[in-house]
C-alpha cells in the first residue's frame, strides 16, 4: 500500500492537471477521479483498489471538509453572527 500511496501522489497531480485542462462544465472532479484511477492502474495497482482509492480520495478531499464548515455555519447562524 505504501508503494501505491507514493505513486498515487504523483498520479493525482497529473490527473488534477488533466481535470483543469478538459473543458467539461462541472466535470473537473470526475475527470480528475478517472485520471487518478487510470494513473494508478498504469503504475501497477489493481483496478479495484485504484477505483476505491480514487473514490475515497474524492470523498476525503471534497465532501468531508464541508461537514465542519456546515456545523460552524449553523453555530454562527444560531448565535446571530451571520
């Protein structure tokens, strides 16, 4: 797994660059996720592990940071700061 994580960081940077270049409205994250899983497969990671890794990365990077922000916003609204 350490091998996959080391190469995954480089693959993720390349897939994010591809996601920024491809002009598909609202699909930058999807292109990056597909690119990351494809890059992991290209460096020798099993296909199922690569897809699970890419989807987990998408969850951790995109959706989990929104939870504390949502909680903080609700707290600020409750205290009439917003």
